[in-house]
């Protein structure tokens, strides 16, 4: 499968969040690379992705909370749901190896990432940027 590629259509108009999403694209591609060529590095690449997600979700949540995003709770619970799912995937990876999880690593993870960025993150950051604009105008 072709690697995931960053494109401007994924931008949420926030430099730091975009940078973290670019890093997530790299992490996801590293996971695919492990599956294809270096199975021994799969666990460490997955762990790195999960660590980055944990930090990234906190950063997004802080921004949305500071800017009074009305759907903050929904977005935060989706982050928590995904982290719990990743914990479960890790347990299954250790128990049964990557075979039964190929679909998750090759397709599920990518499609979750793309749809989350384009829907929930885009909506959250659109709100953040609108509030930023109003605060700027008020100065
Ligand atoms: Fe995000
Ligand atoms: Fe998010």
C-alpha cells in the first residue's frame, strides 16, 4: 500500500497542530514499513506513535478548552476511546503477533487518522481560530 502523504487539505491552520499531524503521518508510515520489512521494529514504532498521540491529544484538548470549544467533551472522549483501543491493540500484538492485526495497522489506523483530522480536528481548530480572530480584533 502507498505511504500516507501529508497534503494541504489536511491542514487545520495551526502551525503546531499541523506539525504534530505531519509527525503522525511519519509514524504511521514507519508502522507500515515495519510490517513490510522489519517486523522486529513494529512494537517500538507503534509505541512511539501512541506516545506522540497521547501528547498531541493533550495539546489539542488544552487549545480547545482554552478557547471554549462547545464540542470539547465529544472530542476528548473520542481521544480517550482511541487511546484505550491502542492499549488493547498493544496487548493483542504481544499475545498473538501482528498477523491478526494487519488490517488495523494497514487500513484502520490510516482511515481513522484521516477522518479524525478532517472532521473533529478541523472543526475544533476552526473554532479556536475564530476565537483567536475575535480576540485579536478586540485588542
Ligand atoms: Fe489531531
Ligand atoms: Fe483530535
